[in-house]
């Protein structure tokens, strides 16, 4: 993470959207600092994602969702030049997994799209969700809506698909940039967080623990050799 080359790569202004930031002095800002301090201190990620004593689950989840959106958006931005309508005409994670887009407006039925088009719609959609004060309230004392975790699960499931596409189809570019360690750390953080709070169905995680993930990566990004439908470690 401290590698100057990685710092240069991942500080590029190649994100598609302005970063959603936390206002200084707010509880979310303090939680964000606490989470970042744990990561920077090299704390075991399984421990780093756990809800700090005395904190509200909604606040902790909201902080991480925004952070994952920023970081995954940036990761995709660094390889986006190699992800085109020609190279990736279908949003997928290898031949076995195809992801179709659906929303409440333009695409009411699941629709096959190119990877860059899917990513653009995805980042647009997430940005709308996290900037919606009714879903992600920023004022202290404002309660989260009853459907908050439902929306979060959808956001994180879709963000996971970005990891799948990047690992399966653009891992050579990630490795060429010397960014493998950084991307793996982001993925580990994301994986342990969603597992800790049950925010993604285990079936959604299959693309990176079996089949195409094994053949492309050789090793699972969490560590350990990939074996058949599972991985060790």
C-alpha cells in the first residue's frame, strides 16, 4: 500500500464520479477515520471490519459502502482504457457468469449490455443511492430507513461484479501496472466486510472461488490455492 508506484497509479484522477466525502465533525467522518486508521495500522481485516463497541450498525455500514464505492470506482477507472465495447461486449465474469442490467427507469427488464456501459450505469445508480438523504442520511440522529440494508445488499452485490470482471478479464492489466497487491487488499477488505454482516449471498461470490477464477488467477485473491469449486486459505 505504501509503494510509491501504487500510490501514483491509484491517485490518478480517473474516477468517473467525484468522491462522496464525509463532513468533518460528523459521526460518519469520525467513523471513517477510525476505519482508515485500522487499515493503515495493518490490523487483521477480519477484525478491522467488526462493528466498534458502542457504534450504530447503520453508520458503520454506510461509511463502508461509500468507501467501497470510491475505491472500486477508482480501481475500474485505472483499467477502463482496456475495457471497451470491442473487448468486452458483454458484462461478464468469464463464460459462465453474465450480468444483466436492470433499473427502475430505462431498463425495467434484465438487459445484456457491454461491460463499460454496465459500469457507467452502475456508478450512476450507486451515486444516486448514496447521495439520497432519505436512504443515506447525513445528519446525526436521523434514522436510517427500514429498507436501508436491502438497498445496501443490492449496491454491494453489484459492486462485487466489478471485482469479478476486473479479475477475470483484466487481471493481466492489473498485474502489468503492479497493482495486484492493492486490488487484492481492497478485495479482501470488501469480502470480509460483506461476510461479517451477511450482505452478499454466498452464491454471488462463486465466480472468484471456482471455475474461471481458478483458471485465470491460479490463486484466490484472499490467499491460498484455488481448488475446484472452493479455495483453501
